[in-house]
C-alpha cells in the first residue's frame, strides 16, 4: 500500500495551480508543442485517446506528443502541453473542468481543462498508466496500470488506495453510474467487475475471450462502457465484436458484428455506437441494444474509426480514425461539423530543401508536409495515394521524390504540390531513395531485390541497374562528385561506377551496414553497423577507425553534419546521440521523441537537425550553439 498523499498539498495545488501551463495556440494545426532546444515540432503525433467534457463543449485529445484541447463548436485549439510521455488515456471530471491523463511513465497528471494549468502529478505506478476514469461524482479517480494494479484516488482527502492487482495489463476502466462498481478489462481478454470500495471481485465476464472464435490465439483488447442506468455493460474487442451484458446475471444478451472502436451509449440508453468496418466501407455503426439490429450508420469516413465519444446531450460525436483524422459530427443531421487535422502516423523520412529554408516530412498515412522554417508554417500539405516510405529533395529545389510502399517513385512539384511524374516499372518495398548531385538520376533500394535501379529523371525510365550483389542493400549514398554510388549490405560495402555499372571496390564491413555517408572530401566513409558500431573508413589508406560502439541501444538511422565534425544517431528509444567524429565522445543527447527515430537530416548550413520518429512528429533542433 502506498503512502497517503498530503491532503494540504493537494488542496493548495487545486486552489493555487503550479506554473506549468499548456500553451494557448494561434498557429497552424500541424504545429505541436515545442520543448527546450527545439525550434519547431511538425505534426501532433499519433492519437491514442479522446474525451468530451460533460458540459462546456471542450474536447481533450491525447497522444504521443501530449494533450490538446479544442472547442467542438469551432474546432479551435485552446491549449496544448508536451507531456514528455505517451498519453494512454484521458478523462474529464464530471463536476469540474479537470482533465486526468494516464501516462506511459506511470503517472497521472491533472490539468485545468479550460486554462491548461497543471494541477497535480499523481505518482501511481512504476509501470505505465494505461487507463483513467473519474467517478460519477467527480471526487474519485480510478487508474489501471500496465502491471495490473487498480488504484483509486480520493481527491478530497488525497488518499491513494490500491484496491486490486489483476496480474494482467489493464486496457480499459469504467465506473458504473452509481459509483459502486468498476468494470476493468485486461490484456487476457477478460472483464472484471470490482467493488469500488473494497476491490472485491463482484463478477468475471469470461465470455468475451471465449466468444472469440478466431484461428489465432487471443491477443486483442477490450473496451467497456456502462449503460446510463447501470443495468447493462457494453464491450468491444479489437477483433470486431461488441457484446452487451446483463450486469445482474452476467448473461450475454447481444453480440454485434463489425464493431471495432470503444463503445458509447446514447443518453437514453437505447442505442450503442462504435466504429464499424467492412470490406468496402468505414462507418460509425449504431445498434438497437434490445434487438441487436443495426441502424442507419454515419458514412463519409475514409479510414476505420478507432476511438469515439458521445456528448451528454446526444447531439455531437467525435471520432478518431486510423489515419489520425479527428471528426466532429452532428449526430441528428448525420453530417460532419468539423475536421481537426495535424495528427499523423509514424514519420518515415525527413529532408531539407537545398537552400535550408524549408523542410519536408513524410508519414505512413501518405501525408507529406512541406514546412517553412522561418515562418513556422506549412507551405504545402500533400496527401499521397499510398504510404510513403522515403522522400528526397532534388538538388535544384524544384521537385520532391517520394518512394511509395508499392515501389513507385512519385515526383511532386514543391511549388504547386502537384504530381509531376511517376517512375514506374520497379516493384518492391523501398528502403531508401537518393538524388545524384546533378539531379539527373535517382537511385533506390528495396527490401525485395538485391539490384539497384538508376532512374533517368527526365524520361522517367530506368537507365541502368546495378547488379551482382549477394544480399539486399540496406543503405546507399552518392559520392560528392556524383561519379560513384556506394551501397552497404550484409557485411559488404560496394562502390559502383554509375556510368558502367561496374563494381570498383568491395570492402569487408564484417556486419550489416545500416547507414553510410561520404565525407565531403570524397576520400572517406562513415558507416553505422550492427550493435551501434560507428566506423570511419579512409578509402585512400584503407584504414578503418572505430569511433564508437554502443551495445545498449538499437541504432536506426544516421546523418553526418555538413562539416563532417558530428554524426547524429537515431535510436529505437526516441533519443538522438550527437557524436564527435574526432574523439568519439557523445557531445549531447536530444530527448523528446516518444517513438523510435526513423530519419535524420542536417540543414545545409549545419545549424539545425531535423528528426522524424514513430511518434508521428518531426522536430527541428537548434544546434547553432552546440
């Protein structure tokens, strides 16, 4: 049992909030909260949760980049805050405008939902905090952790009580309307009904897991919601089935197909809504809870709905789709009221314009954002037809090349955002794309082939294919003079003559080459190998100098500064290490991404570093003084 919190401290915090405050926002919807050392954050990351305030028309959205609060009548952003940890769940208090957020770092943070003032940080678990929910009276806060602990915080006394240990990660938690019972779903697919006072298990709804008849072992998630009168409980699992349970008997009353998001009840308790999906459509589904019959659905949705909230007056719904689009719906009219943009899927690639004034980032949802660095606003938002794996800016600054997941290379006009040309004829999941220094040729490598095609940009045709490797290339780079192309693979580095296609040199790298870059003098290479081994290879003398070796991290990407003095290394834990190329010392570690760093790019003058990550954001770091 953890110690009770200090009552006086909590009362003081609620009456006199600490100075940490979310920032008010009057800028591009793609602008996220910025931390110390960063100039800009592009994108608000992946959305994980949302909740509607009971009475003031505000919407709270949580995700990988923090908490954001909007007005539902205008979609205007009121405030945002960088939580420095993934927001797993959000809940508005029933009687006060207070937001509680369960964070991946194991804490629960409270904010004034109208002003963004931070009220308190509740240290609840050494593990991640997966779910939070306010009691109907707003005086108690329940939380569930990744290790299975269920806590209840008394906001009047400051007491924290661990009422249950379920030995499985908590997925969702919900109070009964009476405030006497908690419904808790866990990773193993079960729903447990707990006495909110004692933690005693009242009932175990075991049928959720048993009702799943799939061909693979259960690995889904279950979300729960009480009917307004507390007599029924709805559950939806990620395999697409909703169940309605009789709380008194534990009997399963209805099974509803094609429901995929968390379930929500209409205010009168007659209807259940959830995101619905089929082979040819994505909708918000509605079901009669007594008969299980499907009712007319809300259409005009491009991507499966993953989270949904329903206002207490029944007039408004808010949804988050798989593509991270947030939509505010007029339920009675069956139409969209607003669309909230700026949230993205994993960022796969970043690249600078040759003049250093603009930055481009690409993500798995097909979005490419062209960003004006000085004005801190988007120049173009390009919605690609497919997932984007890698992008590269042309040397003359006019075109952006995007490698799509199906192998096509699409060229976009930077000025207009229009598609200029598609380089077709080569299939495969791309790894990297790069322009020759003169902009006449594009080289690509894919997971599906050991060959390296060289594309003529003017004709859109493959003019030469580099062949003869015995394994897939993992990295490529043009020499500064554009006469050779270097590829790194499983234990080898090959330097190719691009005119003849011949292999000029084959170097033994001894392990997989995940990244490589030419030094500006054209006489040496920097290599990133397995186990975090960084090597500088002098091609004149043949000397290999191991600069660093880090077995404690998984390195994902690298970028060499324009003056060859620093190497930026992106890791799977969201950190970026800046390495001195001479001494091998770590000069600095940049920390603010909540997902693995997938792409790094230095500005041409070397004063800024852009990082794209699997948290769905791109950060521009100020390195002018480092």
